[in-house]
C-alpha cells in the first residue's frame, strides 16, 4: 500500500492490526511518499520528504519461540544491507542494533515493534532509507549520514527499490521464523561494522561500559569483552566505536 502522506508507517500498521482491520496482516507492507512523524529508537524523530527517502513498514508473524524482537531487527538489517551491496555499495555495513552505515555514515535506520492481532503477536518492521538526499541536505542532519545517490551517483525512485528489499526481507524472515536467529547470525557478523574494535556502551550520553566488540549471541545480544577478559552480553544501549 502506497500513501502520499502518513505520520508513521509503523503507527499506521500497528493501529490497523490492533483494530482488526487487517484479518491476515502477515506480509502486508505500507509505504509513504512523505512521512511526518517517523520514529527511531528511543522515540527519536525521523521525517521524510517526497522523493528523498524510502519509508515503509512490513508485517511478519512471530512464533512463540521467536518473541525476541531485537533479533528480527537484526534480521531486517541483513536484508537491507545485502540489497545495498547488490546496488554496488560494497561499503554498506550493519551497526548494532538497528542502523546501516557506509564508512561510518548512516544511510538507513530500522525500528521493529509488535502489535497484537487476535492473540497472535505480529512484528511491524519500519525501514527508513536515504535514497536521493544530496550532500547539502545530509549536512542538516545531526549525525554523519549518506544516501544511495551519494554512494552510487544514481537517482532511484523509492518504488524502484521497495520490492527488492521486501523480497530480501521475506527470504531472511522465513529463515528467522523457521530456524531462529542462530541461522542468520553468521551472515549478520559478515556484514557487521566494527567487529573486533573498542567500543563504548552509553545511555543518555553517559558511558556505562567499554570493551571490545566480539560479535553477537544467537539471540542478537552484543558480545562485549571487558578489559579483564570478562564477557558480557549487552541488550540495550547506544554504541560508539573508537576508530
């Protein structure tokens, strides 16, 4: 479903699912040419003007044994990162837990949430991909950012990319549903940004822990090696790499 304008594609689908308006929502996608109140992690705002970005959300079933929503976020990251590499953006990498970077610059953000459909839990995965933003437009963002246009020199219509990404998401989500994130983990680590490097884990700007990024667990937690060689599993927080 394409819309000229929505506040948030995630919010739209969650409301439709919860109200029962979608009898069988799995596989449903909603995309907006303009998104006015898009959200990232921790309610960070991410808005989008027409033609600049691809903003859409996709619904997937969640089986009882797959209730870890963080691992479906990581699975979506694999799908988007693979599509970007197929477009020739070989430098695309996944930053734990929900961003795609190009040489340290954010090109895509992912937000996965849940909604209840008559007792069945559904995942609603929102994707915000910078497509045609110029260097001047990206300079207004409060963090280093990039776009498909900046990386390839090619302007794409959002509708030219959405089906490719949805096909890739369907492929990886099917693996996640049937086999769990353990079957996705190896590919995620192959695409990971900063594996083996020193990182800080922070909350609200305060550094809580420092160590080496050693990968992720079978459930998607970040594996942190502390200075005394202790291994800790990190489930939430902002990650900053010491490059």
